[in-house]
C-alpha cells in the first residue's frame, strides 16, 4: 500500500463538508452518492450511515449498503455503529460541566481529586498532570490502551487505572510539554467524572449529556445495543490475517469507555453537532462551549495550522485543489476494530458532516472532495503558506535521542541528503521499519513502521533548538550522552510494539491534503 493510503487511514480528514438545502441540484447529490458507493466498493465497506447539517438544519440522513458483512439488511440512518474516539467529545462535555459548576479546576493537579492515583515507575509523576492536560492530550502519558482484544480485561475504570495502568504506564516527557494523542488521558478524565460526581462514567454521561441533548440511542453497554436491534457488525481487517466480523458483543472495556467505546447513530450525533453550533446552557455554559471549540494546544503537526481544543481538533487553514482557505473547522474521528467514524463541523461555513462505517480505517476522503467541490461555498483563497522542504537544514536534527522508559537510544543521521533513523532496540527485535524519513514539512517527517505510517516531529525549545523527537509511539529527548546500542528496556519487545501500532489510529487532521509528498 502506498504511503498516501497509510497516512489517509491513520489520520482523519479535516476539510470537506457537504449539504443539501441551498439550491444544490439533484445531479450534484447523485454525484456525491456515486462517489460514496465507489469508495465503499473500493474499500470493501459493508455499510455506511451519513448525516449532513447545514445552516443549523439536518438536511440529509441516510444509509448505504448493509448492516453487516455479507448481510442483506440495509444500513439506515438510525443504525448503530461503534464510534471510537468520537466518544471523547462526550467525555469533554462531562468534565467541562463539572468545571462549570466549580467542582473541577483545569489548572489543578489530578491528584487533588484522585488522591490514591500514582505511577509505580515514579510516584512524583501523577501530581504534575493537571486536569487541562487530559482534555488537550498534553499529559505525555503513554498510550497504554493498546491491548489485544483477546487479552483485555473488562474491569471497572477505577480498578484498571489504579491497577494495571498504574503498574505499567509512564510519562513520555514532562507533563504539559507537548501534544501527543493518548487514549489514557480520557480514561483518567472519565475517572475524574466518577470521583467528583459519585456516578459511574456511563451513567453520568447518560444523565447529564445524552438525555438533555435528546441522544436517546447512544449507548455504552453492548447489551443495550443488541436489545435495541438496529445495529451494525463491523468488518475487521487490520491486525488479522483474514477478515473478521465484529458485532457489538465481540469486545468491551468499561475502563476504556471514556476514550472511545460508545455506540451511536448519525441521528444522535447530528444533535451533538447542533449543540456545538447552537449551544444549550442547560448542558454547558456558552463560555465553556466556546473554550471547548477553541485552540488550546498546538499539535505542531504542521506549522501552526492544527490545534487541539477540549476533545476536538481545531484547524484554521486548509487546502483544496491547490488553493488555501482560512476557515475554522472542529472535528474528531474514531477508529476502533471493525468501525470508523468521522465528525466534522466547519463552523465558519456552517456546514457539517457525520459518517459512520462498519469497516476499519475508512473516512471517505474522495467522496468528501467531490462534495466540497460541487456543493460548498468557500471563502476567498488566501496566500499559500510556505511548506517547502530545505534539506540543508536537516543537520539541525542529526544527533542522539533517548527514550528512557521504553525504546532506549534513537539515532538520527544523514545519508546522501536524506535523514535516517535507527532504533537499536527495534532492530534487535526484528521490527520492520524504514530507516529513511520522508519530509512533509519544516520539522515534520513520516516514518513507516510495520506497514504503518507515523508522523515524526522534531520539537524545539523556546530558543529554537531541537529538544525532542516525537511520534505517538515514542518520545525521545535529545542528549549529548552516548548509550550502548544494545540497550533494551525490559518493556520493549515485539508483542509490546505491535499491539501499540494496531491502536495508533488517532483522529488527527489529514496531512495528505496539504503535502504532495504524502499524496504520492
């Protein structure tokens, strides 16, 4: 599979919206429907449900294909799908409600509320994490949710966080230093909700978010989904030799619910999007709703285009067909075994799109391009930003980096004008990765690991000196010390590395829309 395909699957799209009700002709809608069907056929996607929101109105909801692989029952707008990390929007609303009431404070360490929580590797870490860090993916906690389905334990959120999580997890950098997407941030946020409210996470969200917003068919319990009856089964292909059917009771984790285990449909998620648009003071004050959808943490994924709000990505520039536009978009996607979700709201264009699919890693980018080109009114283009690559600057990144908690030494060198990476611990375990880094921006590269394309970013200190090497999988600090190449942390081995890779499908804005090198 080409690099562009991997990046498209690993990152959710940020730029395309479509709708009906503004004079679009039938031919345009038919073109879009044909594009959706074409992508379903190409990706072997059993079924899709779609909702369009335009100017504050739900202008279209419908299903395509079937509810399960090889099934004969048609997917409907009301059909339930797992939504993966789109769940994080609900968790953020729950936390901000408690902030709004003065029961939580964003700038307070989480240990003020979770007094028993600690990390066994270093008891001092926990008190450095603030509530804000959780909602902005800036705690630097390792993404420890990557456990094979057959090994997952369905224990309570509190039991997991204070048990297996506390024993094995760690901070990849000082808390607050950088954005790095990690599911445990929202597991901890969910535990804060439980501790402060006295309710189980799912019960709190149902009572205080779902019911007030009229989202009566959004569930966390697979049993409720099956009892509902109108649900989909997913086609899982990632990480398995043969496609596997995934129905609602195939896997579950109470401890992972706040990060991405909800089930919903496009009808309910349209109500959530309208809440982001219109507000509802009975659910969340307009002040905190505005903060939720505003930039809070620069992701440094590419210049300063992409930030994270509270449970939402916020993008303020995007490109299409070679033209650039300044227009704010908030979004979150989800990828969970057998299912994909996409939730996009172009606030400045007052356009929204929700797509749910019962297949792995599908976000219908080509269909969304067709829709934007034919149906959306875009603002006047802006000057194209300078994203040129300057190989003569690569020497700034050359050196030794060190991940003290997991992978050990990381070496960055230059060879024939290319930037190269070497991870001795990965080499010793026969992990398959490309040593050549592919540049996509001034400080941003792509590295292919076991068939997965990860964005690697060099982070600079306030003086402009390169300080860290960051991927979602590992963070390594630049060092002047020399370490033996044979260094291997006890936690590093293939069975640890590959499950992590399978879980690294973050809902990040798609770089493939911006960088020709990634589209190749």
